[in-house]
C-alpha cells in the first residue's frame, strides 16, 4: 500500500443537523497529504440534515451525497462504499469528530500491521450534565466492561473496533455490511473479517470524539437495540458470545427475581436489587471524577439505563429476527474506479 493512498470517508446520516457540519469539518481539516473524498449517505431526515449536506457539497468539491431511502445505517454504508472509489475506506458517523491525525495514523497502522481494519477509541464527550454523565458511564469499566474501544488500552489484535478504517478489497470480498443488521453491523462485519483470516487492530492512537444521546429515553432505546442485535449476532454466529455480553441480562434477571422474592416470600430477596443500586452508586464515584455535581449525580442513572436496557433488549430479541439475517451471502459491493 502506498504511504499516502487516496482515502474515501463514508458517512451514513439521519437527523444529524446538530453535529454534521462539525463532523465533516473535522474530516476536511485532516492532516493528511493524500487525496480525500467524503461520501454522505442521506437517510430520510426530518430536520435540516439534507440542507446542511447540500451546503457542504456546494462548499467543497471533495464532498458529495448519495441517497439512502431506508435510513438504515448498513444500507447507507453500502451505498456510500459503492459510490466511493479509493483503496482505503474510513467510516465516520454524523456525530463523530475525528482527531486531526486520525486518517494519517490509520493509514500508517494499516501498512505496519497488515490489518484488514483498524480502529481506536470512542471518546464520548458531553455538552451538558446529562451527556457528560453518559460519557463517563460509557468510558468506565462498570459501564461497558473491558471493551478497549470504550475504556482504552494497549494496541493489539481485537474482536471489533469503533467505526473502522478498512482496505477496500476486504469490504468488496465480504460483500460489505449485512443490511439485515440494523444495529451491531460493525461487530458482525468484523466477525466475518476475522473468520476469513483478516486482522482487526485496535490502537489508542486513533481517537474519535462521540456525542452521547441527549436523553434517558434516547439512551435506553440505543442500548436496548444494542442488546437486541447482539443476540442476533450470537444466534447467527455460534460461539461469538462472551461473558461480558451476558452480564447485563444476568443482572436484569437477578434484580427481577430479587424484587419478586422480596415482595412475595422474604425481604431478603431485596438484597439483590439493593446490592446492584449500591454497586452502581459506588462505581459512579470514580467514573464521575472531575465532573460538575449535576453530572456526577446523573452517572448512576446513566449506568442503570445502559445495563437494564441492554439486558432487556438481549432477553427479548426474537428468534425470528435472527432467521432473517443472511450474514455471509451478500453479493460483492460494486465500486466505480477512476
């Protein structure tokens, strides 16, 4: 691979008027000497996302858009891949902010490691007390376990990474993203890459700032979908589950059982939910260190919302959803050349 290969940045967006302009600016201002293009896949937004995207296209010849009528993330990613043309493909979301040397570092790591996909840290940053609390929860071990792309760690081989910087030939060989996976499409694609012999590489050198969901309801919906679709991956790809993913549903079942036992048989059953509340309260102290008081008080709420919603989504994920998934039988994504 050349030291400065041309790079395609793909962005699936839906209702991203709040952050899209800044996200694209962080791409266009990359400290990277190679050729760069940005392909934005536009879902059916109900806010000013399309208008902002049109302004971005008019303002810089490197930016263009493609339609994504379904609004689903994997469909948008595949549409953007098909419309792009360069040998390195960088995935970015409409609310992600790349560090200035992100692309240059990722290209170097692809060359040094021979990896099929490299990625780094999902650096959650909030703009108010609730978002700061969610960011603290999302970057703590009590919130997300030992996931390196949330909590950091040493560079090395990984199961999955946040977003990802890919070799185009790998995406084409595997048929791109599985469009049946409304969520967990990154994990599922990285699993197929690993199964085909490809290397997924995590490096803390790669940093993407992420804006958390702005309300309890939105966070709960996000994590319920995470759990729901992670169960689909587990059912489709046997052996892909690990204990970290089973912790939230196990906690939810234990708490529910404790409440029932405490209400019907003996108050001792309430020790379980009380212990969980005490655990997340104590765990929120180091997680919220350095935050304003209002944010620190919200960290336990964020933790409980994440855990319980993920667990509920995992437990209630219907088997029929997994049956619809055809993970490794996609036609290759055709990409124009030139």
